[in-house]
C-alpha cells in the first residue's frame, strides 16, 4: 500500500486501506455488499487527518482556489453525466 501524502497520516491511511481491501475482495467482488459502511469511519478519520495536514501546509487554500478557477469547466463536463 502506498504512503499518505502527509506522513503523519500514514497509520490511519494504512488502517483504512486494510479495511477497504478486505471488504473489496471478500464482499464486493463476491456480490455480497455494494456499500462499504464498515470502513467509512476509518475513511473519515483519514480525511480529517489529511485535511488538517494540508491546511497546516497552506495547500488547502491552493486547492480551494483551483476548484474555484475550474468550476465552470467542472460544471460543463459534469453536466453531461447527470
């Protein structure tokens, strides 16, 4: 499994990755379950850690600006899929 973008989040990412891969191989691929509710709390923990790390580095603002700059393109491309 790959390391997180933020090294301080590696442990929580590894827990999520392990849970996801187990669910994917043992349940999803066998048609038993479509929703991955059992790993959702771990994913939220990873998101929280990653968001805090990005904010600490000032990257969250750059991402926000990039999203705003490309909002029109996103709407144009996503509009075709809705």
